[in-house]
């Protein structure tokens, strides 16, 4: 069978397909039975789009199967590689730190949706071409993925997770020489906040990899970033949540001259009164982000910075209804809006005194003195700053 | 010595991993935003057509200045927070990775100067070759001679020391234009005028050999003006010029990037819109040769997947190149080499 691409059959009907991954991938053979598709990617015939991953995997061909739906005004192609065992072995062999028994599964995903109304000249909005890897973290398993790299250089293998409980020891395989005594985790600095804690939630993980293609192929891990903590912690009924409260840790050069940086971050989220509970956290009305820094050997400062932003410009009345229920009305006008609120403070832990404090609030909507005067006051901001020096 | 300055539009850790479209990535310019940045900053062969410009080499940058580095907080000159340190650490580490891979780490090793907040959720990143400059350079968000910060984003300065010479790297981000035609340049011009009353930027006050570089997003250019209430045209760069700051970037060189192709305009105004970025210098002793450019990464983008046969992507692939460039920034980078 001659080489074939999706654009050979569908390109004229779905013009944006020519700007998708499906315009590049060459199949040495394929079959379509109704919506069911099977085919084999030819790495050499495809060229650049597969040359890097082909070298990583040591494969000249990749079998795929899935569905092709060409009804209506859109073409939806969803394919997955079918040689998981070969993929898994290849990934385990070529990516440091996650090799051997840590890599449980690996595969290739393709998901393209090409609509006849897509803007001209660039890729369809949905055009996924990714490498997925399942790795073992203690007794748990998590999926990390990356858009398939096509160049020598940097690529990220990353994922975000919910409900993944781990111990610190479970991540030691990523931390190189800092694994000893969990040295990568700031237990001492966190003090009572982590004392006695044996289980953490793994919130996210990212491996920054570097591919060298010449003079010889190699992959190295440039850095590892993990975020551990808790998510979806209810603070007030099903309206207000801490999501997440976490410690981020970045270990650079984990396989050689490992160095660690870390910090604490979190978000308080207020769900819309019509969409409460954990489900509503995907689209909260307000998000209040905060970060904390802890004293180190070179800096006696404890600091916290927080800010609320309201990009959708939702009013104070919406905030009150989110907190206290739909229909809550305390007599504030519907146009009063808190555009932003933030504060920063730092304290010298050696003296126990506040070094710096500042806060600002920006509101709009016309109120009080400014409501009736002819000037057009777009926003009112109040800032207060204090410094001990 | 090579300095690259790049406004990277609110760069944070998440943005570094943003990938390009699947049909752009095979061109060989990068797998994602970080990879793309590294190929430019580290003198990769993917941009060999730029290294062929007069006076430019394919050496990695000795100093990389990042405008619009994202941070938490808003208190000027205070410590950064949030995503800022992980971001600049990742970029610095990536530069070191490339240096090691290319076996040039005997000449190039990178550290970053401690960033300080310059404005609301913003700072300036300065990454430098620590085999040339001393470690732990002093950094400060600057005040003017009235001891006031310049709003909304005060200049940030890192003082890099090499032997007896200090190199002052100053990153700025002026406010945007606003208002009617006669006054739209007032906010950025007034900002640039205030640079002229920042004592640390006055070369005549230097007590030891000092080279000065003021760079970033000026949101105006030396030819910009506004009309004040007395009908007088006001320009911004007078004091800096009086201090003998100079730039080899021709006045009016477009540097801000459109979000959509303007097909009716000729190149490069079909993908560039304003002349907002500049890099001013003042040397204590003028070097033998200085070359300075705004690097047009859109008009000069090539398909380098076949290294021996690179193919220009302009004009046939302009939409894809522009859309993918917008994932990196809305400004072109600047470079000076001497």
C-alpha cells in the first residue's frame, strides 16, 4: 500500500487539517472500517516530525488505532499507539530517573479536531500530539506527558494530579544525592507545619529534559519540580476552598550537582453560588493567591504576599452571594466592584518585628462622594505602606 | 561581550513549557518557549542568518536581561515571590545546560542577579556569565533624586563587576501610550524624562570606570513627542542624550509584535507595529566596535530542519510564525555586541 496522509483524503474538505500534525504524519498502511481506524506510522517517511521521537524510541514504525469521525462540519481524529510494551521499554531505556520498573506504561496520543470554520493559516484549536508516560510513585501511579519533541533541546514531561497520596520517600528516586534523609524537602524550615506528617498529596510534577541528537543521542534531566500539599480543602461549606496549599520544590541537575529551591504557595477560591462544591473549583468567581517565604541561613525574613484579582469584574454583591447564598442583599450597589486587593508583609524572625507591610485595594463602580460629582472616576485605589528601615 | 535584552511578556514558570503548534515545531526553532529562548540567547545555529549580521557572533550571551519577569507582590525594591525565582532559576539552569552540552562551560557559566520588585507583580531578570563578572552583584530598584520611585515600574539595576570596571545593567518598562494623538506619548515620555533625574544613571557622577546600559520597553522612541498645555512639543530622551547615552538602533525601528497579520502593510509593519524597545549605552572607554540590532525573529525565521538547506518561512508561513511567536512575546529581542 502506498504511503498515505490524512490530508490526502480529508484535506480539501477540512482546510485547517493542512496546518495540523495530520498533514505531517505518513502511514505506510492504514484501514478505516466505519469510524474505526488502524494504521502504521512510518518514521522515516514522516521525516522531522517523528525523527526525534523515533531516535528516542529506536523505532522505525509505530502502530496506531482509534476513531475517525468525519460527519458534519468537523473531522475528529482520535488515535493511540498500540505497541505499549515496546514504547514502555524504549522510554524506560532512554529517559534517566524514570527508567527500569518506574516506567509502567508509555504511548503516543493523537487528537485533532478540524472544523470547516477554523481560521485560515494556522493549526486547528485542537491538535494534540503527545507522548504519555505512567510512572510509579510509591504505591501510586501518575501520568505525565509532553508534546512530542521534534528538535534537539528542551522538553517538559509534566502532569497535575488529584487524590495521589505519597510519602516523601516515594519521590526520592527523582532527587539524586538529595534523596538522603529527604534533604530535598524543607522539613526543618517548615518546622511544625510538616512535623509528624507522613502522607502528602502529590499535586504536580514536571521533569525538564534535554535531548542531544549529535554527535550522539542522549537525554539528560535538567531539573525536577514537584508540588506536594493538599487540595480542595473546604474552608466554608461548599463555597470557599483552599485549593491548593502546597510546597513547591525544584531540584536542578538531580543526577549530578543537585541544588534545591523551594517555596510555599496556595490559593483560596470562592465558587459561584450556582456552581458550588469541588466541581465549581474549575471556574471560581474569585481566586486569592498567596505565597510564603521562610527564613534561611542567609536571610532571617519570613514573608507572605497575597493578591486577589477579579479579571471578570464581578461585583461585591456576587462575592457576598457566593459566600452567603444566592439572593443575599446587604444594600450595596450592583456596580461596586473590587478590582484587586493585595498585601505584602515580612518579619525579621530574629527580632520578631514587622519589617515591611503594604496593602492596596482598587475598587470601581462609583460610590459615596464620587457617585454624584461630575468627574468620571474610573477607579479608586487606596495604598498603605510601612517600612521599619 | 554580548548582551541580549528581551521583553518576554509576563514570563513565568508555566509559560516556559508552552509548546508550539505541531506544524511549527518541526522547523527546528524550538520545542517550547524555553527551548526557543535558548536557541536565540545561546547563539544556536538555528539563527545563523542573524549571526551573519555585521558585528554579531554566534557566541552565547554574556548577559541576558528579561523584561516583564513575573513575580508576586507590588512593594518596590522588595524581595520577589511566587513564580519568579523558579522561573529565573530554570532559565539560568537551561543556559548552563546548553553550555555544558556544547562543551563551552569553561568560558560560559551563568548565575542570576537577585531580582527586586519594580512594580505590580513585575521585576527584571539579569542573568550573567559568572566567569566574566563577580558573583552576587548588587541589585536595586532605583529611586530618583527626590528619593521617589518612578511609577508604575521603577528601573531595576544590577551592578556587574569585572576587575576594576563596573557594568550597570538597567532594565526598564515604561507605561503604555494613552489618550489622543497629541498626548498619547505623554506617559512613556514623562517616564523616560524621569530617568534623567536618577542619580545612579548619571555617568558624569561615576567615581570609577563604569559602563552603563539602559534597556527595555520604552513604549516610545527618541523621535516621539507630545504637546503640552503650552503648545510645546515635549520629548523624552534629552537628558539621557546630554549624558552621552547612545544607541545604534535607528530611530523608529519597529519592535513590538502584532497579534494578527496586517496584510495591507508592507514588511515588516505587516507583523510589527511600534518602535518601543531600545538599548542605550554609555562606555567609560569606547570599545573598538559596537554592533546593535533589534532582532527580527519573524521575518528571519527559517525552517532549519535540514541544517544544510534552511528555508525562509517568510512570507508563505507568516501566520503560523506570528501566531507561534506570540506564545513567546509581543516584543522582539535586542542585542548589542562589542
